[in-house]
C-alpha cells in the first residue's frame, strides 16, 4: 500500500536514508523504522501541540496564574500516562512477540487483560481528584490564585484519566501489529478536536481553565471509543480491515497474562512515574523562584514536550521491530535494529533542537499575551536554550529503552530515569533555588559525641543555572545507563522467557 506524501514521513525518511548513505545504518532498516516512527511522531506533535496550546490559551485568557495552576495540576494528570504507559509497555512486548509468532489467541488475551488493568489502576484516581483537588494542589504551592485555578482544572480533568490510559494501551497494540498509522489517526484526531473544543470552551463560552479540562476529557473519551470499535470489529470506517480482531467477551482475568503484563509493565510504569512523581518536588522548588518563573518553566516544559516527540516514534518503533525479531528468534537482527534506531533518533532530535534554538524567542512569546510580565518571556527563553542542549540525548535513551522494553528487560530503564531525576535534576534545581550550607562539624552518633571537622563550606544559590543543569542531567544520565544496559546483551536472554510458542492459534 502506498504511503501518503506526509512531510513528517518524508523528513524522517530522508534523515534515515542520509545516515544509510553514510554507512551508519542499513537502508531497509531505516525505511522500516521510518514507516513505524513517523505516524507516532505526528501523533506526538498533535498531542504535545494540544498541551502547548492549552497553556497558551489559558495564559492569554487568564494570565500567568492560570499557566502556573495548570502546571501544578499537570503531574496529577501525568499519573494517567505513568500508569497507562507502564501497562502499555507490557502490552506492546506481548503483542509484538505474539504477532511475530502468529499466536493470535494469546494476543487477544493480552489486549483484554491490559484494558482491565488500566481501569483497575486509574478509576480510583478519578475519585480522589474529584474529591480533593484543592488539597492536592496545595501540596505543591501556597500561591492562593494558582491553587484555586489548578484545583478547578484538576477536578474536571480527572475524569479523562481512564480514557487516557486506555488510549496508550490501544496505541501500543496497533504499533505491536506493525501499524502506527491507525493510532496516529485516532489520537492525532483527538488532539485536533481537543484544540477546537478548548478554543470554544475558553474563548467563546469563557469557561477558563475548566474549559481546557473539559476539552481534554471529551477528546480522550472519543479516541478511546475509536480504539475499542476498531479492535472489536477488526475494521474502522475509512481505515479498512486490521490483521486481528479481539473478542470482547473473552477472558479478562487470565492470571498468566496478567502476571506477564505486571512483571514487564511495573518497571516501565515506575520509570514513567519517575518524572511524574519528580514533578511534585521540582515544581515546589521552582515555586520558590516565584510565579513568573513557574509560568516560564511550564512553558519551557511544553516546548520540551514538542521537541521530545521523536522519542514517541523511535521508542515504539524499537519496541515493535526488536520485539518482532525476538519473537522470530533472530537476536542478531534485533540488536541491529536497536543500535541503528538509537543513532537514527539522535540525529532527528538534534535537528529538532537546532530549529527550536533558532526560533526560541518567538515561540516563547506565543504563549503569553501582551500584558504578561516580560520576565516570563526572558526566563522562558533561557530555559528553552538549556532544553535544546539537553534534548538530543533523549534519542539514545528512548531508542535503547524501546529495545529493552521489547525484550521484557524493563528494570534498568526505571533505574536510569530515577537516577537522572532524583539523583541529579532535583538536587541541582534545589541548589539553584536555595544553595547548600554544610556546618563546620558533624556529630556521629555511632561513635558517641564525636565531631568530625569538615571545615565548613557553603554553595551559594545557583539561580536559574540550577534549572538549566537539571534539564541536561535528566537526559544525560538515562542515556548513559540505558545504552550501557543494551550493550551488555543481557536483554536477549531475558526475552527468551517471554517468547510465545510459534504455533498459530485463533482468538
């Protein structure tokens, strides 16, 4: 089937073929990677643009306090992606390997069990966010206006969390089936609808941050419904037929499948939650700098999200392609895909960073109205510059983590993300806000009242430099650790425990 002349696809393909001409990656592997990656990248651009537009709309309509409030609510909403993404990490590993082995009965079971796990984990969050939004936002900030606006947003957006989790699983299912275009249509279309709904709710009906939340809930519900129809019917109007059809009346409580999903998915979930959980202390630290810095930081994070979309495509391409080769018991081809996708992703991220660096000022200005404090723009530009230096390393960490997840070796991707955020980024941000003071002597209880002279020293507050270094460390550390783990080849042995029997079966 001919691919449409999508400019994103052409750009990704040209980057891959350029690397192939240099002898750095294989031409056919570049094509297969590009074909799987570009729809997911388009989806990422649509969804991250939606997030960025949300912030820009509430910033223009309400002001920096609304940007800060939505920013404070973001880590709570991010729990949906941490939980859903973790379960989806198990889903794509099982689906891609079973699809490669033509074990379609086991594939359908993985889909049903994944949906059940998402609902079990996310529905309680919806209840908590509806009941206690003010108390939750108050854990991060004492800015009364930002707390009020953030709570209004969180109370409503919580209803979209189960749908967001199901969308992640649905997307991974189709990518595991070597089909990244269908998730692009569903989730990208949902993102476009979200922007239209938000514009209506915020500017026409003047619902403010509540309007932004309503648009998010409705668009996620629509996308989840589309995934359900496509999987149950085995086809979708305008998209044709799909290679598998899932029986919705089959078993959901299949203990072996649930165990595999949890075993593979929990480290992925933990890794995804690392950033979400880290956002709480990080935003609390940024709040020390003041409301303008919080608003600038939230803006920079939305721009970071847009620059990070290549990882959406390359990570999932690595999971699908590496998983399929492992399912076919070709470990050499799986390793080649993993290494080449990392290089492919790095080059694409680098190009993204160069473009954003060149246009950082007008991009930041687009998020704020004319009446906004100029400090928001100035601080935001500096943070975006730092993000541009840091983001290319995401190509290595995303590509390596995708390959590791395909094999079921997911613990190290969690370790790497935790080390980057809690071991480096958050401490550096704190040094930026408050500095560090060490007393001249420390009492060691195990030795009685023994004072160990350290000479006493202090590190003055680094200011915004601490936030700049935080951006860099949160990408450099995971990139180094994930690449090291991939180079050990231990993931190949781990994958053998999750490979299905190659005997085909019917769902």
